C-alpha cells in the first residue's frame, strides 16, 4: 500500500531510519517504547538490529512491530540520513 514501509535501517541510540512507499523518509526514535511490554526485548542491541519489514510494518523476530501510521506520525522527516548516523550499534 501507499503508506507501507519499504526500507528500514537501525541507527544509533535506538532509532530507525524508515522509507515509506509514498516517498517519505524519516528517523523514528524507539526509546519511548523500550520500557513497554514486549518492546523491552529491543533493549538488546543485537536483537534491535534484527528489525525488518513484515506486511508493510517494521517488525522483529518475536513479533514486535510498529505500524506505518505510527512511524509516519512520529518520525522526524529527513531528505537523506547523514552517513555518521548509520551506525548499527544502538548503544552509541
């Protein structure tokens, strides 16, 4: 669909870079979710970095997911993501 996630990349400090099918791109901060229920598991950096896309949503292997509507509403829009932000070590 037009608002589905088409690309996701883990960034430093528990953020993810996302691209939406309609062309929007942004930086989404996962830190506010890390103390909530099933999202606690994402505090493990190696697990956090396993995020991918399933049915248009950002998801992780143990079925945690963030719907595109939430990403679109709360992401910080960017034209391009700075090269120095593309660290996959979320503990930085």
